[in-house]
C-alpha cells in the first residue's frame, strides 16, 4: 500500500512539473533570455541593432526544441478580419515555464525591430501561443516566421475587439520580465 502511494505521488509530481526544453542541433529560431545576471553586450546583427543585451542563461531554441513542448491549435484571424486560419505551437506560458520563468511577463522582439511587452496576467488569462505553423505548414522567415504570437480572439469573447498590436510576427527574441 505504501509503495502504491509513493508511486502515485511520483506520478502526480511528474505530471505537475513544468515542461522541459532542450536545444537541438538545428538553426536557432528564437532566443529566450532573462534580464537577470550580468548581461553580455548585444550580439552582432539584429541584437546589436536593436540594443538587445542577453543575460547569462539564454536559451537558443531550434525547431526541435519548440516541437518538444506540448502544442496547441488556435483558430484565429490574422490580420484582424482576415479569414480564420489554424495556428499551432506551444503556449507562451509553457515556454516561459520551460526556461524557468513561470508567471513572468515577456518582451518579444521581431526582425523589423517591433517590440511588444505582454504582462504576465494577460499571458495567464488568455494563453496565447508561440505559433510555429499555420494550416499545417511551418512558418517561414520572410513570411510570419520563424514564430508569431497568436491570441485566441476567435474563441475568447474578452479579445473580440483586440487589434493586431500584440501579434508580433518574425519574432527572434523573447525576454522574460519578472
């Protein structure tokens, strides 16, 4: 009986653990980092152009790493009032948990320099996804990829009047905000 209780407790703890994320060997799609610790100077290219300094412990994620998180589908109109399409990818909250920043807000930076800050409360309330696919096809760099933040405005009445300001596409960096 005691062994069965221990086994059940271990199963429950495993099920309640945040998802883990492991970098693969493919090209980096998105860099997730926290502002804590000693920040390195901005890297070359867009990191330097936009003044994005990365703290220690940055997670360089490829498609395999993102695919390792639970995926969800969201039917959404993007841009607003376009015919709905099916976007899929991990929840932003799961990605944040996987890098050790559960309950944090996020600043997302896109290739064109567009940045948005998303409060933790909004992430928890609406569960947006970091979409890697649309209608079953991988998002391409030069299109909406490598990832886009997608909100469930088709199924969440609280988002029905949401414009596209919090829908950054071409995202390459996500900074966690405590």
